[in-house]
């Protein structure tokens, strides 16, 4: 009989600075504090990142470390399943758990992909102005966004733009779709935040652990990235 799920029994090390960070290499270079997390905690953190990504109107920082560790654990689980008795009830339970975890990873990446396709030119421009340790895209995502944007623009030019008057052929910026950061979202506090300013300092609210609030996304995005709030 195979051992219980790797996600219940193994421990992994996660290099984190307390905030989401799309650049794992920068974490190693900056020699950030090493925090030990159980495999179950890693999975829960990835699930939280998925829900945040799903409800956030803008693209959040890519959780490279979490995705990498979960994928490594999936490989180990698949290796265990390959040698297990397929008629064993425990095998069926583990197979369902593997498929559930794969669904979470795929859904998280799919949410990000949809935003990249919808807001590609805007995301590329904003990302280029961010410092290296604040980048939100992985290298693969950045390449995809650039290639996708170029393909769409070339296709649009062939079908439409080149047939338009010259003074309307450079209206790429006018065609851009940008995320609505004024969208209201429900957020739950994971810890006590205290008095927090909203609407540019015009209002303030006392945010306590476990409380659920309705906020404008742009007012609380820093708290979501820092992990103090989670979207629901």
C-alpha cells in the first residue's frame, strides 16, 4: 500500500519576504528570510493565490515559488501512483487528489492567461516601468504577452488599419482595454490591519482579522499583494 499523500506528509522550504514576488531569483540574491512551510500550507497558499487572481481585476504578481513546489510534489505523487495497486481504494483517493491539485494549478494559470490576452498592451507597458523586484510576470508570461500583442496588431493591420486614413492608423492606444481598478471586491482580513486609509486618505476603516469588507480594488491592492487581505 502506498504512503499517504505527499501533501500531507512532507515539508518544503519556501523563500518568501512576506509578499508575493514574481522574481524568485531576486529573493535568492537578496538573501531573504527562509520560512518553512508544510506541503499542505503551500497548497493552501496556491489556492489562495488562485482565488485572489480570479477576483482581482488586474494581474497580481506571479507566485513562481508556489507553482514550482506544487508541481514538484505532483511529480512525486505521480511516481507513487505508478507503483500503487490500482484496485486499492487509497489509489483512487490519491488519484482524485492529484486531479484536484492539477485543476487548481491550471485554473490559476488560466486566469492569468485570460488577463494577458485581454490587457496585453497595457500590462506590457506597465510591467516595463516596474523595478526588477516588483515585476508581476514570469519570463514565459512576458514573452507570451509580447508575442500575442504583436500577432494581434499585425492581424489587425492586415485586415483594417492599412485601409484606414493615414491619420487614424496610429490609434493603437485608443484601442487598448485596461482593467477597471475601481471595481468593488469583497475581501477578508487574514490579520489585524488597524486603521487603513481609503479614497486617497478621505476615509479610513478599522480592519480586524476575519472581518469581511467591500472595497474598491485600487484602495486595497497593496494589502492583497502583501497577504494581509484575501479576496472572496
